[in-house]
């Protein structure tokens, strides 16, 4: 599994949009022939769009559409006079403009720079999200007027405690703690001290080596004979469009045991397998906190 993790993280951090460098190779394009998984795909994002340039200094009262080519998802974000923003999926936060950089502050207080080519935003501009070494890129797809209605309802799912002998676990538990990731290899004392200082909650540690079912989104990484054999299970596929780059405990590196599965896009599904909890090293760098030996996938219940 470790040999694939560097590529998995590369796709997540640099592939949540346009990426530079060599992409992760796939043996064959995915051409699933099985019936589609039950459920509804994510709808097209609403709101009238136009292509007229927009100045970042005049962002208040406008809506900007950010497109993620990796997921083929477009997310509209409204900006308001009081310095707040609201996404079409219900996420909120605050923002500040500094020249050609939009500083996005999420509801957890995390500040993430969004760097534009210039202070005048144009259609098809590439926006670099994040800080050096941990960035993603999205594309400006259009502009419109800020939403003025009530905020959208956040989707809630009444999940069972167990499915087919697998304990159902939510990303709210897996991502409900802070985990610091050093920029340097753990062979350096400062980096090792950061890793050793992380405390994974006991309820999460108890899931180590347990059979679990987790609901999320698939980002395929490797296919063999048209079937996906390695992928990322993501908490939220829109996180790469706007806001912070997903935290290390907001995804799971999955490698299927035995044959692969078909590629499922845009639909939240269940991933079944044996979860592994704890820092995973690749060339002495921390590249993951969660791994899974995948057994099967399943559609929404």
C-alpha cells in the first residue's frame, strides 16, 4: 500500500484541479459496464452566470463560480458586504482581499490564501488555493449576483449502526480532531516531535484494524482492466473547489483487496473494509493518517 500513497497524496493536493508535473498513471481508462449505483448525482449549481471580469476589491454582493476539473464539479460562492461568504453546499466563513489574493477564513478559523493572476478576475483564470507545498488549483467558471435567500439546508443522513457486519463510521468522527503534519521528514527531530505530539482520540484509535463502513466520495487513482483498484475516499468533494485544502484526516487511502470496483463519480457511497489508524510514512514523510484495505463499495441506503 505504501508504494501508492505518495501518488495518492500527490493527486489530492495537486490534482484537485489542474496540476503540474507527471500525473499518476492508469493502466487502462475506466469503462464500467455494470448498472449505475442507486442515488442522485450532485445537481448542477444554480444561479445566472456571466463572463464579465470582476475586480476582487468589488467582490461584495457578487457570486463567483469555481470549477474543479478533477471532479468535474462547479461550486458557486456568494460574497457579502459584511465580509462573509457562503457556498452553495452550506459552508460559510469570512474573507479579506489583499491585492490579487483572497484570504478565506472558514468556520473553524483556518485562513487559506486563494491567489489570482491579478486583482481583476476573468473567466478561465486559474486560482491557486493553499500555501507552498500544499496547494490545489481551480478555474473561474463565471460570475453572478450573490444569493439573497435563506442558506441551503445541510444534508443529513440517518445512518444505521452497522451494515452487513461492518460498523458504520462517519467522517465527522474521523475528522473531528486536529492533526499536525510536518513539512520535513520525521528523521528530523523537529518533525518527529510534531508527529509524536499528535493525539488521536481513543474512540478513533479503537477503530484500528476494525471492519468499518464509511460514507464519502471516490477519487480514483489507479485502474486495472477498467476497474478501480486504488482510490481516495473523500469526506466532501467540494472542499477542493473553495476554502482550505482538505486536512489529512478528511480522506482515506484505499486499496481494494482482490479485484477492483467500478468508478463512481459525484455520488456519496459507502466504502467497506478494514481501517488502519495512525501515521503512514513514505520516504520518511507523513502522507496519511487513515488507510483501508477495501472489501467492497455500496450505494446510498
